[in-house]
C-alpha cells in the first residue's frame, strides 16, 4: 500500500516529424521525466540529415538516456548518429529488408522489425537477429475490432514463448495501453500528441505511464 507500482511494459514513443514540428524544449519536458525507453522518429521519405530539428531531437533524446530510432531509413539513422532503425512492412521480403539494414548498420546498432500479422516472418526475423519484433494492426481483416484482437493474440503469443522483446504498435489510448501491457508486451508504442502544451504533455505522460503500471498480466 502506498508504494508506486512498477510498469509491466515501457513506453515506446513515436514522433511524426513529417507533421507539425514539436519544439525541442517542449519534447524535452517529456523525455527528461526518464519514463521513455525509446523514441521512434517517423520521418518523411528521404528527409535530409541536415534537418536541424532532427539533429537537435536526436542529440537531446540521447542526452536524456532515450534510444532514438529512425523509421525505414538506415542511411538517415547513421547520418544522424541515431541508435538504430525501425522497419515497417513493405513489398520487399522482410528477411531481405532486415539483412540490408543490418549490413548497413552493423551489429552495434538496433534493427527492429514490424512483422505485421505474420508469425512466420516474426520467427524468421528473430532467428536472423532482429533486436525486437513488433506487431502492428494486421491488414486484410474484415473489421478493426477483429484486426486489433488478432494483434493482441500475436503479442501475447510472442511474449509467452520467445526471448526477443515485443512491441505493440498503433496503440491509440491509455485503455489499450493497459490491455496490451497485460498480454506481456515489453514496449507499448504511443504517438506523441504534438498539439499539447508542455504541462499537458506531462499530464499525458503521467496518465500513459499509470496505464502501464496498473496493467495486470493474464497468465
């Protein structure tokens, strides 16, 4: 009683750098709280490394002990001195895409992969050496509720059986955060609401963290 609960999962924060730019000092009010494990920069295609805002974000996040990943662009990740890359599903076979990113970044940087809704791809990527496996909401299913339930099953399956960490992607609110944390997910991906003021961002972070701390595992 009275003791702060330890979260069962960590926050994997997504920042859309193609949209409204979040001032670096406002972002630091969130990252300085030491409650974010990873910051994923969802960048525009061929966004230049000379973008001063990107450089400032990477440097500030790393200064606060937050690992920074770049979406789908290992060249940009290297040029920004980020901590690695996050690969999303596309038309290229995921194993080939992973191998290309790993060859570019080496073994010291992070290469994490979204396996979509494929168990086979997830297992093959983990065997190849992916640093984490992520599951997004699978496409091709009849409705959003079915797709979300499929994602939940995949996250729970992976968390129970496999060693590499699992990331639950596309989580839209605190209730979903709590639900997916209860499956055993290691990381919960939340998109940072960039339109909030600094104080509102801190309130959002507190609520997001509390949702994880109050999750109950379903063994």
